[in-house]
C-alpha cells in the first residue's frame, strides 16, 4: 500500500504540492471515490485514478532507452561528475530509476535506464549470457591475431575472459561482441595486444540494435518488442 500522492507523483508530472492542491479542490478520484487526503493509501497495482476526470496510466515499471553521450557516468548520483540520470526527462524523475549496467564516462551508445531491478539483473547476470555489441577504434591496426585471441579467451589479471567475437571492420576499427561485462573489459583486452581504445560505442544489447531514432543524449521509452529483444540470446 502506498500514499495516493506518492503514487500520482511517480506516475505523472505533478508535484506533491500540486497533488495536495488538486485533492483539496476535489479533483482526484481513486477507484471512483473522491480522495480526501494525500496520505490515503492504495494498492498501486490495483487502483484506478482520475484527475480532472482523466484517468492516469499506472505503470509498475518504466524502461528507457538512452543513446549515451560522452561525459556522463553510469550512476544515480555523483558529487562531481554528470550522471546519465540528468538526461532523463523531468516526468520520470520522481521514480527510483537507475542505469542497468554501466558504460564508461568516455563510452557512448545504447543504455537501459529502469526501475525494474529484476529485469536489470536478468540482462546483466553472467548466467544469462545476454550479449553486448560495441564499435571500437584503436590506435594500432586490428589483426587476425586479435580475432583468434578474443575467440580463445584473453587472459586478464582477474582471470580469462569468456570467448568474444571480434570482427575487423577497418584498419583501426572493429566490432566486438561480449557475453560478460568486466571493468574496462574491452580496453584491457586490446591492451593485451598493445592497443589503446580511442573510441568505444555500444550498438547492441541482446538482439536489440541501437534504434536509429535515438540521437546522442536522447531518451525514449522502450517498446515491448525492444525489451524482448534485449532479453533474447542466440
């Protein structure tokens, strides 16, 4: 059970102060009954709410796709750096959102922001083997030796990596597909061959490719089809 003003603030753009005023003006109904106090509690998964005669959509969770630009860290808050949550539209900021996984500050591309912890765990858990695909630029030529090494499992100081797919797309560029997500993994893998990553862009999660309609720094809600693609494995 949750306070009606909290339910409404999480699902709409209204502030708690605005909701209190609407209730005092007798403009809020829950389950077809007039709401008299902001502290009245309801089951958020089983309540119908109308404001000014308009029913509001109640959603347990939201799922946002972000095309992350450089300069933002994958965190909910930070004392000095900008976080990806600062890119979230105001209407979602009352929810307990967090980035599902992380991209480095200088890494760009596809990221999911949600308040569904179970969904996030399922796509991030090593046991699920949900792949992540990246476009990479390094400062030395990409070689067939690297391709073979990535496939066989690069040895890092925290253990051997699971097999990864490295496709050469240019002299200094490649596409890399991982099924695990260690700290700075791609950078460290290329580092084993003396290469430094100069550009890193995530272009896919599961079977979902970064949608063309999401520009750098922009966010929109994921469709059901897109969420299913994220969860899909080969």
